[in-house]
C-alpha cells in the first residue's frame, strides 16, 4: 500500500529534500509551498493518509489555521497531522496539540528522525492487515479469531487456536514440542510435552477432515501440511 502524504513547507530546498526522501521510502507525496495550494488538493477528492504542515507559511493561512480547517471538515478530521516549525515555544506546541496534531517536529531536524516519526504515526493509524493462514481446506484468521475447515466453522479455545496458528505459520515444516510449549505458556498451561499432545489430539478431533493435516514427527514435534 502506497501511503499518500501531503507536505506543506515554504522552504523550497527543504521541501525538495523531504519529498525526495519520502518518495524513496515508497510514499506518494503531494508537495506544496503554500497552504492555499494544499487546500485545493482536498477539493479534488484526494485524501492523504498523513498531512505534514510547516507552521509559518506565506499568505493568509499558517499551519495552525490549515489544521483547524482540516479538523473542522468531517471528511478529513481523522487524518493525522505533523507540524514542522522553527518555533520551539511551549505555547506553540500546546496550540498545535490542542488543534489535534499527532506530532510536533522542531527545526532543525535530521531526515532520518523525520522519516522515523512519520513511519511511527502511520503504523499507529494504519496497522498492517494480518492475512488469513490457509492450508488446503483449512483457514485460520488471526484478526477475527476464526477457523474454518472448508465452509464449517470450528470452535477452538484460545490455547488450541494458538497451537494451530503456530503450526500453520510454519506450514510444511516441523515445529518442535518446545516451540509449542512456549506458545501455550501465556495461557497458564503447564509447559509439559504431554500438554502439547493433549491439545493436538483435541485439535485433530475438532478439525474433522482437516485434522488429518496435522502430522506427528516422532521424537521432534508436529507439522501441518496438506495431504
């Protein structure tokens, strides 16, 4: 996914440097030197994932005013905002955060720090989607905590789910008993080899036809694989 970042900075050299480095990281960047130009972007149905605003801008609209306009718009109020500014006064920072800013980066700053803080905010607002794990007819969805064998939903305990997830994350490879014992530890289970065997037995039974995918690797552990 290519995140869209709107960047408003009146220093053309800094604007070019930040745009270049953001694009190098794979972001789609819309650079502007004036706030009015940025607001025109919003009229074109382009919705950025993140807005970076210099506080001191030429024209009638400074960064604070632009942020106020964005936050008062129902369609854009949830977009994270980062302020860039040469001002480091506490009252200016407080004003920025009161307007809904997510970060406040005082100048001068390193490009490396800038990129790290941008990435952190994007991760917080747009956490990566966890794809379902699939082995033949068996599907495990970590996000929804659901397991299906074909079209039939399988009800599992949290511990059973974790054991199956560990196996499916390593589909085709042998998972040692010690690894499965570690997977059970957070659930208050006794971390004994026998405990793993009990959960495997229950899983095979509950999974029905898909239980045949779980293979025993004698003396080592278990693996899951399609027939």
